[in-house]
C-alpha cells in the first residue's frame, strides 16, 4: 500500500507547470523538486511539500516529453500520481523513473484536496476514506520495473542477475 496526503489539481496540468523549462539543466530530483509547480505559487509548493499523492484530472502531464516532470515529483516526496487520465509520455516516464501513476477517474472524483488516498497495486484498488475504487492493475512487467525503482535499476538488476 502506498499513499498519504493528497494535493489535487484539475485537467491538463502540463509539464511546464510541473517543472518549468528553465530548470531542465538539472537532473537531480531534489534540486528539481524545489521548483515543482512554481508557476502556481508558493502556497501550492508548500502544500506539495506536505503531500505524498498528486491527484490530477484528465490529460495529466501533457506537453513536452521531459522526464524531469516525473523525477521532480519523486524528489518532492510524491509516492503516487492518481489521475483521470495521463498523457502517454508522462505515464511512461513515470514508470521509467519509478513513480507510480494510477488512472482511476472514480477515485479522483472522490478525493478532496488535503484528504488521504492509498493505492494497492497488487489488487488494483484506490482507497479513499471508507471508499474503494478499482483500476486495472499493472501487468507484471511494469510492476517489476516499478519495484526495482525504475527502468534503469530494473535493467541493471536483470543484466547483473543474468551475468552471474
């Protein structure tokens, strides 16, 4: 089970909002996290620091293909992003960097800003208070990548174990 306190956004939150382009000179997740959601103001950034779950509407992560949009969330301590839908590239970048991204429109509707939500990846369930919402669980191949901490650690793990 992964989750915690939520910060909730609306539809079409793009990668320029998640991490402005001027900070793409860094790949350090902690450094990037200092600028996560900067265009939305200091209050949102403070709220993000106290959250473990980002909740979005439709098309979360649209815009450019910058991997730093996912890694800055990891650097900020975000454990999971729950959205009604994801931009394809953001979804894949999330998996590749080890950030859990769950598509569950019903859960998003039930989650209030500041509330808590928890995700059971094995069974495909998002728990919001006393309510439970189903989502299609990840296939085993993607769960292995997430469990390894992302694509690079997964490949390193796989290559190293095969070389023994």
